[in-house]
C-alpha cells in the first residue's frame, strides 16, 4: 500500500471534516420537513382527524369483510337465497324457539 | 443552516461512518434544534449546541446498532465493513475505518477534538466529563490511531 503524504494526524482529520457532507439537497429536504412540522403545529386537529378517519376506515373494512363472510356462510348452510337467510334470521328464530321449548316444562 | 451543515455532517460521519443514517440523523439534529429554539438561551454557540445534539443522537444510533447487530454479526459498526469494501485506500476511508475501531467513548472525544477542532475544555463541557478524562481518552485514542494509520500516513509522529 502506498503511503499518503500527511503533515500530521490532525491534518488528516481536518481533511476528513472537509470532505464530510450530507446527501444532495439536504437543506431543501430539511426545509420541507420543518414546513410540514409547522403546519401540523398550526392545525393539530387536522392530523388528529386524519388519524381517526384512517382508523375508522380500517374498522369499516374489517366489519364489511366479517359481514360478507357470515352472510356467505348463512346462505350456504340455509339453502335459501334471501336477505333474511343471508342475515341468519331463520336460524335465529330456530334458536329462539328451541330455547323456549327447552325452558317450558313437559305437560 | 447551510453554515453548520458541514461541521455537523463531519461530526455524525465521524461517529457513524458514511452510511444512510448520517443524513437522517443530520435532519433530526436540525429538527431538534428547531423544536428547542424557544428554550435556547444562547449560553453556548449555535454550532456547539448543534454538535452536542449530533453527538447524542449518534451515540443513541450506535447503541441501537449494537442491540440490533450483536446477534447477527460481530463487528460493531457498519462503517467498518463499508470502508473495507469501498475505496479502501482513500484517506477518508482510512480515517473512517480507524474511527470505527475506537470505542464510542473515545470516538466522541476524537471527533470533537480532532475532526471538529474544539478545545479540550469545550469537549469536556459538551460531553459533560472532566477535562482530565478528555485528555486521557484522547491520549489513548491518539496512540491507537497512530498505530493503525502510521503505515498509511507518513510524518504522522508529530505531537
């Protein structure tokens, strides 16, 4: 390895400092982040509202998926194609009647 | 801001080596300063204040890296690997590699004293350690650096 001419250890470190830099457009990117930060500080409820609507959106999607799956199950197990069958109204009525039968004493 | 960009870049690069985190930590330094601006009393210069934030964030990053990489690889710093791979004979890579071999405690002293050119007293104040500790850490680090770098740099044995 060829030795590199240097006056001292200090000079080598000064050169290291002079050659150090951030990636291009560092100041512009920082400015953009600071502007966004200022905006959030000026309207803190905007960010809260955005977070809430994002959370609500996820809950709605999950609920819709569950309802679709349950409806599909009800339709396939009931053998009847109607809105009430999809929502399991017939099964609910059976369950209700069954429980009443069980509770009533034999005559 | 542009005035402080290079010294802060040198501080973080000295502590972490050239890696992707340097830029992000640089951004964090200025954002933290912006957030602390209402509380900034001007007791120290802006450069000193920014450098102190840069050192603290870099030390946090080193701790995070250590936690993350201990299980996966024995080398503490990605900088050491990187400087071995890329342009291994350049001055910058040699210094980077040597700094990465120092312990974080010695590295922050070397970065502040030799890279940033702060006085021993300023370095002690910034790191909240006694002047004597700065001097002893620097003396040990200098000896190690000379041993590691002497084969590559001539005329280095100048006190």
